[in-house]
């Protein structure tokens, strides 16, 4: 069974993947990417650290 913490981390990983594609496509700047990444980490409650 999937624990709540695993679901939070999975949701965060999906959001980061979308943010990375937006950054790589030039839709958002690298600074906006970093800010959004921190925001969504706090919002989802994920304890993962993504090293770029």
C-alpha cells in the first residue's frame, strides 16, 4: 500500500518534471524555476531534495 508520504513525494517529482520542461523550453526562467520548486516542495510537504 502506498503511504501518504510516498504520494506527496510522487506528486512533487511530477511537478518538478513539468517545471524542468518549462524551464528547458524557455517558458520560465531558471530563477522562476527555483522559486516554484521551493514553493511546491513546501506545498506538497515532500522531503525530497532535487539537485540540479
